[in-house]
C-alpha cells in the first residue's frame, strides 16, 4: 500500500487494510465457487449465478444487501470469516498472562492504526511488524513474561489490566 493511498483513507479504512478486513461491498468469494460445477447458487458464499455474473455492475448498496442476506442465511462469506478469526485473536489480547511477542506486536499495530495522523515512517514500521508476526520465527511465540523480572512483569500487568 503506498503512502498516497494511505493518506486518503479514513482511520477505520486504514485499520481494515492493515488487518486484511474487507468491505461488505467487496466480493464474498472464498475461492471455491460451486457454480463452476453447475450449481445455481454457490454453496460457499451463497450468491446466485446471476449475482456472480453481474457482481461488478451492482452498486455498493446492492452488494452489501446480497452479502448481508447470505451471511444471515448462514453462508460463510469471506468478510464474516475474517471477522471471526479477528475476534478470536482479540480475545487472546484481553490479559497479559501468556501474551506472546506476536500478540504484543499485534496489539501495538492495533493501537498505532487508530492514530489520526500516521506518517510514511509509521506505515513502514507497521509493515515491518506485520512481516515479523506472520513469520514462523520461534521468537514470536516467546511469552512476554519470560523476558521480564517478576517485579517488572507485575508492574506492567497492573498498568495493562
């Protein structure tokens, strides 16, 4: 994402782009479409064949209505699926016990992306942190508690919770 695009986004849009969250007006496709094997309605996202074919001609409101209808009917649209994953991750961040480095960095990114004025350097730092947390380095799985003395850990925990 370029700095020019980032500056044009609102805080929530910027956060959504960092978290990989999609708008309800974007495609709900999860990459497996059963209409390619003859179904009239996709068993994955719930869109009917004509909705898939005409998707790019629909305005944002029409797309959102289709996605909300399908999600309400129990179809796993991509946007709902990503929200469930994000919700589970956020629940892990509720307390500092067993907080890993990966979780701490995610928390920092979450807080940083709510800042109103982010500079190009801020975006570069966030990109670096995102690369760290998606890597499989064992460093990411270390518990914060293991890096601190009991006294420092207690002090941080008191402030955090």
